């Protein structure tokens, strides 16, 4: 079980980071602040995409934090 949790946590970090980047792009496009190739999108100047971007960025941040916070081990206080 610990091995599976370790694998899931090691995958969750990079996936969360990609979610943060994607959410940032969606925010820029939704607020009409994107440039270059990002400015040529159906999401441009649509506030819904800015909200979706904030939600995706928050979820990615939670995933990254969860993947790097190590669970505490239970210690037996045997004297």
C-alpha cells in the first residue's frame, strides 16, 4: 500500500504543475491578456474561462502540495 501511495504522489506533483500552467493560460485568455499564439483562441475574452482557470489552478496547487507533504509516521510511545 505504501508503494502505491508513493507512486501516486510522484505522479501527482507533475500533473498538478501542468494543471497550474494550464489554469494560468486559461486565466490569461479569459481576461484577454494572452499574447502570440495564445491570443488566437475561442476562449479569448470569455470570462468563463478565467473562472475555470482559477479553479484549475487551485486544484493543481492542492495536488502539488499534497504530493510533497509527507504523512507523519505514527510513533509508539512505549516507555
